[in-house]
C-alpha cells in the first residue's frame, strides 16, 4: 500500500475519487495530463493495493476509493490517546490551506489552494476488505447481535433475516440507531437491506438508502464488499463515514478476537 501511495500521480487519482467517487476510466483520463494507458497502469496499482475497488454498471467500469486499508494503518499505529491530537492538527492544516485570508501575505485576490474538501460527492460508496475467516463465520459476525456490538460502535442488530423482515440497529440501552427492511438474503454470501438513520434529527431527514454486503471466499480468507448506495444528492457523510471503522473493527475481531478501542469505536456501548 505504501508503495502505491508513494507515487504523486496515484495520490492525485485518489484525490479525484475522493471528490467524485464512482468515475469511469474516461472521466479520470480527462482529469489528468497523461495517456489512457498511463491512467490504467496507475489504477491497476491502486486496485492491487486495495485502495481502489471497481464495479461494473452496464458496459461501464466504475472506480471507487476504498479507505479501509488506510483506516487499518491508522488503527495499528495511531493510539487512542494520539488520535484526537492528530485529528485536530490535520483539521487545522486543512483550514489554513483552504482559507486564503489566513495565509501569510494573502491579499483580496488570493485563490483557494485547490486541495480536496473533506466531504465526498453523493455517489455510491463502496468499501472492500480482506478478512482471514470463513464465509460462515463472517456471516455470523454480520448477523449476530452480540458479535455486531463488538465492532459496530457498540450497536447490535435485530432481524429474523428473511426477505421483507425488519432490521433494527440498537444501542445497549435500546436506543434506535437505524432501521430498514431485508431486501435480499443469500447466506452466507449476500445480504441487502434498506437503511434509514435515526441517531440524530439531522440524519433522519436523509431518507432511506440501501446497504449491500457481499462475501467472496478467497483461499483461506474472504473478501467483504459493502456498498452503500441510493443516497440522496448531497447526502450527509454521517451516513457512510463510519464504514471504514466498522470494517476495521470487524477484521480485528475475527482475526484476533479483540475489539477496537479507538475513540468512537464503542460510541453507543453505554447509550
């Protein structure tokens, strides 16, 4: 992953996908000063590193930024005590670079830095991770109430896992975090359900979206792909921003038996 990130062109591609996820090769080619073959070569390196994942839509191949591997690096080397400081300093750097009036010597004609904002475009969100486990064990971790609480912000899940059944995500105190309906069930490989966030008045107005869990056996491991789509235009990043931490926690749980202790990872454990 670090080798892939070392190349400035590949970092530019990730920036482009951060600003507008789900782009085709042609769209990305028009955004960078290089040939189509060059863009393909760099996208292949990013895909092999797990930083980009792809989806077919008709005759088109869409490319999505996959932040999960970067989240895993964060969880490994950034302690729960250092994270708030790191986040604060990163945010300070972002604000200084994005606000011309704060730059030393900037006049009224100063232009924005052109760096990416911290909110993504309202397209489908695709997250991919490899976990050393079996499809059956992974399915259990997704559908079992107690296991789910150990990696999903302390939130459990309730459903009878049949098409048309309701699905509820509840805090330890019974507070409803989100709700939906089971749309497709193919144990232990595929689960699709609708998703309506309830944890704040702001997200309640976002309406209903959809979450798809796809499990693919790969040797002694599984590739888990989570797609959060049918989001409204300008959807709040609160709806999908927690997936990297959830999937990172899921991998940690299944491979080590332990849970994450980073800030926010057990946000609703006592609620």
